[in-house]
């Protein structure tokens, strides 16, 4: 496995609680609904018991799903608006070990973006992670820049309820 280069930032439990559970819920609901619509058989996603691995997995364990809340994707009901899908290097390493699909949820939970495990794996096996500065980490964070042509986006029909007293937008 590739050694993680650049900085390693500390896990933020507050950010995790604010973003991860609603995104997991939205992803589970999306795939359940797609299965019922297309095959009349629900696609069941479960939380991965490996807390250091991808977020979700198919019921039979054959595929995994890494879920990300794309808070910069703010335009309601628009397709993936970016040139690339930035995949953190650590998540790229997961994609080398597992059949790991990438899932992005927009800020308002109205759209879902998907990169198949096949496209993810092919990209990370044949490309280097590059340093990508962003608002939170100005330097030292490395990402795989998966071209936007590999991203498929769809409307998301799920209701997410927030505890507004504990919800902080940043």
C-alpha cells in the first residue's frame, strides 16, 4: 500500500457526527429505492464494522461505499459541477484493497454523485496523488483527481432532519 504523504490531520468527532450519519442514511435510502425501482429487490447497505475502512458495504460484503458530504456543492438539483472528484489519498488506498465506490452528497441532500469502484481503482492504480490546497488545509493534503467524466449524478429523494441547535455550518 502507498505510504500516506503530506500532513495527517486529527479526527474531528464533531464534524463526523454532523456529516457522516446523514450522508450514510441518504446513501442507504438511495440504493434501497433504486433496487426497489429497478429490480423490485432492495439493495441493502450496511455500516462497515471496520471503523478504519470504507463507510458502507453491500449486505453480502462484495462492494464498499465511501461517503462524503460535499459541502461546496451548493446548487440545488444540479449535476456534478466540478472538473474533478477529489479523492483523499487514504481513500485511494482503500480503493486499491476493496471494490470501493465513491459517493458524494451535495450540501442540501438533493443530489448524489457516484464514481464506480472500477473507475476509482483504475484511476488510483495509474495516477499519483497530487497536493491540493483547500480552505481547511492550505498545503500538505494529497488527493487523486478523478476526472469529472467518471462522476454520475442523480437526484436524491430523502428527507434528512437536523437538530438545528447542534448543527453548525462551516
